[in-house]
């Protein structure tokens, strides 16, 4: 190396300065502004459910943003269920249904542990019995037949995986029968397949899986009788069984 280079002369390689925190904050601020602008356009009807967005470049120009900020905003709103990218077709506003917007809610249930998981089950204990009571008054013969099919699957299941799949379908069919799509999306978001599997496996290992099966049968009988109060009580008892099991095994969820 020559002396000029050693001294930081013309031939020297000057390391790039790391981006300042202020620069990162500025980019975040611009992206947040882009997100807010797009949400406002959806809220006031400028962009409607199912509508295709302009191209990234056109939309960036329209909103006075850089393409990188527009791209980051689009990604963020896609992860929230507000927008969806269709391969080869562009970016669209989703149907904006509760199931679209609450799709990421289930992540909370999947990753919660300890006290947070107990609190989620307590929320489920408030909402799901209510939905079950509404379903008891509204459920159609076709919906009741579907619930019965899932109940039979629970009874016939020999593996934890089979019982968990049937359990999820059983409860989802009942909550759907309540006829409230927002409530359905929230209750489904509170249902962690991983946690349910551990509950069923724990009961199976302890030789008391019949408790869970009997809980489901009582819920179904209340639906047949179209008795909202009995349905609410049966659903509450079932979720309390799960909550009590969790409290007894909370050390495994810390």
C-alpha cells in the first residue's frame, strides 16, 4: 500500500457511514404516512373492496411518495389483510371481511404462554358460550347435521391429530351458525391448534379424554333441544375444563 493510500489520499477506500437513527425514523414516518393515506382512501370509498390499485409507480406519484415507501406500505397492509397481491395481476383491496382483517389475530393465540394464555382462554370463555347460545336459537338442520358429523369424528378419532381437527371443525361450525362473521373471526383467532393438541394429548395420556368428548356431547344435545341457556352452560363448562387443565399444567407453558 502506498503512502497516499495509507494517509487516506485519493486511492483510499472510505467506509460508508452507517445510516443514522434519524434516517431510519424518517423512512418509517414516510411509510406510516403512506399506510395512513391508503387506509383513508379505503375508509372514504375512494378505494373499494376488491378494487385493483394503480401500479406501484403510478400510485407512488399519485400520493407523492417514493416507490420504496409505497412498497413498504403495501407489504404492511397486505400482512394486515387489507390488501392482497395476486400473482401477475397486481395488488387489490381485499374483501375487507372480518376474516380478512382478523386473520393475523390467531398469531397471538399461537405464541402466548403462561398468564397471557390463560387470559386468552378467559376471553374465549366470555365469547364462545355467547356464540353457542345464539347458535342454539338459530342453527339450521343442515348446520346441525354438520356439527353432528364433527362430533362423530371426535368420538371415532384414535389419534390426537384426528381429534384436534374434528374439535376445531366442531366449534367453528357452531360459532358460524350464530350468524355473526365478526364474532366468528374473533373466536377462531382465539383457537390455537398447537394448544388444542396439547390439551387433547394431555387428557389422552391421563386417560380422561372422555371428559372432553362428554363436554362436546352436552353442547350438541343443547343445540338439538334449541336451548340457548343449556348451550351457554355446556360451552362454559367445556372451556373451564380446558382452563383448569392449563392452570394445573402451567409450568409447561412458561
